[in-house]
C-alpha cells in the first residue's frame, strides 16, 4: 500500500522547522552570553509517533513511520540542586562580607598605626607627668596647665572615638532600613524582592497558561532569588497548585487521588495523556527559634489570592533613648531619621517578618477560597529582662551580620560569638572609667597627709553634670572637671611622705600610667587601687576590668582583638567566596552559554537542516517518478 502522497514532505518540513528553531535558539544564546542571569535555552522535541494518541491503536508498523518531529517547547537548562547550593552558600558569603565591612569601619577608629589617637594621647600625658616630677615644677602653673591640656586632648580623643563608634552603629541601623542614606536598606530591598517575585509568579504562570515560555521572566526571578538569599537563608520549592496536583479531600478529611487533575482520561477513566500545567513557586525563610530549632516561614506562596495576597513583608522597629533620656520607638514605616548619637545604651533592634501560612490543598473549599491567612515571627534581643535571649536568628546572610554587630557584646554568655559595637563601646567606657577613677583618687588622696581629704579635688568628670562618680562617666562624656578648668582644682602638691618633696602625687600618677589593672584593682609600691574604686559593689562585681593591662596596653589589647576578628573573618570570607565561585562555575557549565558548544551545535543543526532539504529534494524526485513514469495506459 502506497502511503499518503505528501506525508514525506510533512516529515521533511518538520525537520526543517525544528532545525531552524534550533539555529534561532543558538543565536539567542550567543547574543545573551554576557547577559547577567541569562540561562541557556534549548528546544524540547519528540517524535510525533510517540506523542500522537492515535498511534497507540495502530498495529501496522509501517503506518507509524514518517510523521516527523514535534517542537514541544523552548526550555531552560538549569540544575535546581546547584541553585539550592548556590543560595545556601551566598548567605554565608553575605554574612562574612557584611561583618567584614563593619570591622573595617571599626579599624578606622581603633587602628592607630598611621594616625595620632588615644595611645599617643596617653603617651603625651605620661611625658608631661614625667617632666613635672621635678619638685620645682609641681607648683608651676604653666606645667599644671600643660598637663590639663594633655589630659583634655586625651578625653577629646576618647569622646571622638566614642562618637565615631556610635556613628558606625547608627550607619549599621540605616543600612538595615535605608533611612537617611541615598540607597535602599536591607529591609526595603527584601520587601522589594518579595513584591517582585510575587508579581513575577503571576506573570510567569499566566503567560505559560497562555502558551508562552516566559523564560526571560524566569531568569529575572532567579536573579532576585539569588539576591534574596544573600540577605536571609531561603528555600525555594516548585509545586502544582491544588487544582492540578492530583490529590484532594473527600469532604471527610481523607486524602484521595484525583488523577483527572494531572492527566487526560478517556471515557473509561484510562490515562491518555498528561496535563501540561505550569508550576507555582514557594519561597520559605529558614531560621532558628530561641531554642535553636529550625523553623520556616513562607514569604511567597505561588499565585494564591489576588494582588499582594501571595507575598509577605518585613518591618524593622528600633527602641532607644534620645539625648534627653526619653524612650523612643521608631519603625521603618515612619521614615524618620534615626538619631542615636546622644542615646544612653545600645538600641534594641527587632525585625518583624509577616509571612503566609502554607497553602493547604487538602483544606475543604481551598480551591474556591485560596486565602491562606498570615503568621509572623520576630527577631529581637531582650535588652531588659534577659540580655542574652534572642527571639530568633539566622544561620547566615547580611541581615544577621548587621543584627550581630548591633546585638552582640562579645562577653554575655549566649551571645558572645561575635564582638559587635556594644563590645567596643564597653572597651572605651572601661578605659575612660578606669582612667578617671585612678587619677581622681590619686589627686584627692594627695590633698592631705591626714584622713581629711578634699573630695572636691577631682581632675576628671562627666561633661554632662560634672560628676566624678565612675558610674556616670563614659568615653562619650569624659572631660576635665570644671574646677580644674576655672582654677579651683590643681594637681596635688602635698608632701605625703613628709620628706620635704611635694611631688608625691605626680610620682604616683607616673606609676599609675604604667600599672596593670584587673577587676580587683592594683597594688603597687607606693599606692593601691581597690576594686571599689573601680566601681565594684560589695560582692566585687560590676567594676571596671582592664584585663591586667595598663591604660595604653588596653588600647593595644582592644586593637589586637579587632585585628584577630578581622583576620579570622577575612579567612572565612575568602573560603566562602572560593566555594561560591566554584558553585557558580558549576552552574555556568550547566546553565551558562559556551561559545565553543554553541558553535558546534550550529554546525550540527545546519548539517541536519541541509539533510532535511536534501530529503525534500529526494521526495520531489520520487513524486516526479510516481506521477510521470508510472500508470500510463497502453504503453
């Protein structure tokens, strides 16, 4: 039996069309080989024999040969496993990178290798004291004034360092929300990404239902998901919506199979084909609760509901004290500049994520009413009741890095793994308190050789209220006392040892500059500093501890801690970036465009195109023979 006359032409035509489409796709790939986020595309094809249901009912093997090739779809070449690996790794790199930026900012405050700072100021004070030890100079007002100026320069250096540190802390807050800066903060970026992903979910699904590939929109969505993963840890899931997932509820709470949602069925219920329905995409935020248990919060839920029903949002709240000591609560919605430069204590920062309850396709009536409801989770530190308690935290990401720098003091059990701004505030405050306490004590002790000391003869005080109480003095407010400024207070010149010399206090101050202080104070050759002088209570707690360092060595000690933290974090960042680049290279091998591979493909496609053209020419010759050289009557 001779087959249909033009069936061969149809086969050749389908081959020409398929190879032409392949050439077009190669051109598209090559033109976008440097486009960020572009995923290599390919043509998905199948034999018409195996996609046409009629062929299942034909027994003659000759009847199912020669129908050609079907162009099913243009698809992307992606590996979801590599995507998950990449997003898991980028949150680690994002964390280290953000910490590194903060530590670099701190280095500008504490690294005095090439600038004149606190250490130089202490050296100048010691130099002036050494110059004053001559008994003839102790009573000279010029030297007293010089010492006051040197100490005032030191207090100014402490004030500036504390101010710079607070400014760095303020900038860290603004990086979270973007208030007061020219670019969006993490909170705004996250909300913007969630909104875009939610809208892209709808555009992609609606386009795919209408028969469009929407591959470029999928590339845009993947780029956004990669960026989101650098802020917070996420998991991405692809799934069928409730109307097409093949499962349901019988009305009594029992799970039942619904194959007609996934497949085309004939009149007898037999499967004759699969429904090609696009996937939805879910984005979940992965975090740890206060007990360390892994939890998830759905931030984007497919295409449920309408408008913004399918994505959540993030809000930031800051509680702090203003310069007058009043409690202030500020949220990211208020869009008011944060000013904590004169605040008392560290601000309490909390992030509140409002997410979606996971869509339950088995819920009766769920297909008619896709509303999922919402749930929320807060990430905050309890700064009042239990300073070590965190309501939740992330395993990585730049958001957690900023929270760590704002939350963690490096000493409190439970939150001591990172030394943040609070740690360095405490270091500066300890230094200021210890220096003021020691110098004031020595000068007051030197006012008289008998127990009747003049308590008004303190040299250093709080600039806020001229208080010499160690609990009132910080690095931000330490200054020279008003009495010393107006001339009613001077460096003591009393002959304590009754040896005819009036430089006893100066000699003690010189010794004090090089003494090593612990939480128990200091015991030297000529004087003793007890724990209570350094602010300790009756139990010995609450006092200043310079960790067995002198004033100058304590700055070196702090700088060394910062240098070690920076070095360790830099190594972690380098390692994580190296791993990230390795995963990116693996992704590029799968999804990226290779010039050599595309060139090879084009040669293969053009050869197939030429062969299909030759097939059409051969079929034309066969048809010419059939028409002109057979069946002539009477020949």
